């Protein structure tokens, strides 16, 4: 058996596995976003600070001077109703987009590949902009994951186009 042929097949299988894992992750992440959005919508009318303090009520009773609550207080106290509503709509929108595109990518729908790369790319640009202001480690990790997803989608797209060209020949 030709080892280079085996190695190429093994790499293709590995990329395919990572692609499927990435798309499954995006579907789960989309469902989580929608779930969180509906939780936020339940609290629309209450400022985000009210939601935060209600969720942290147990912590406040145990330790009113809790470090994390004291750290978050200045940032959260100014977030009002429109921010909560915006977050809920944003989460629902991106959740639905992630789910629909990921399902279509798994179904090998050709149109979904460039659309996904374009939308994730725009989102990465926004994430980079936010990172430059926040220097958040978590946001940096999200950027890296999104860039890996764009790469995996592009690799799968090239493979799909190559397969379609062989069929057409």
C-alpha cells in the first residue's frame, strides 16, 4: 500500500471529522444562543442589572461584598432595557443563522459554503474590533475558533467543488 496515499486519505478523514464536529458545535451553540435569548426576553422590561442581581441573589445574601459582584456592578448598572432587547434579538438572529447554515453545510449545499465564510468573516472582523477595546482572553479564543471554522469550511468547499468538477467531466 502506498503510504502517501494512505496518509492523504487519513488527513481527509481527519479534516472531515473536524468539519463535522465544528458544524455540530455551531448547531449546539446556535441552540444555546436562542435559549439564552428567550431567557433574556422573559426579563424584557427589567434592566440587565436587575436580571444580573436576581441571578446573583444567593451570592449577595452570602457575601454582599463579593469580589465578582463588586467588579461587575459599575459595568452592569448602566445597561438598560434597550440593551437587553438588543442582546435577545442579536442572540436569536445569530442562533438561527448558525443553525441553518451549519445544517446546509453538513448537507453539502454549495451555496452555504461561501455564505458561511463571508458571514463568519464579518463577525470575526467585529470580534477583532471588540478585542482591541476589551483585550478579552475569551474573545481571543472565540476569534481563533471562528478562524479555524472558516478554514475548515473553505477546505470542505474546495473538496466539494473538486468532486463536482470530476462528476461533470
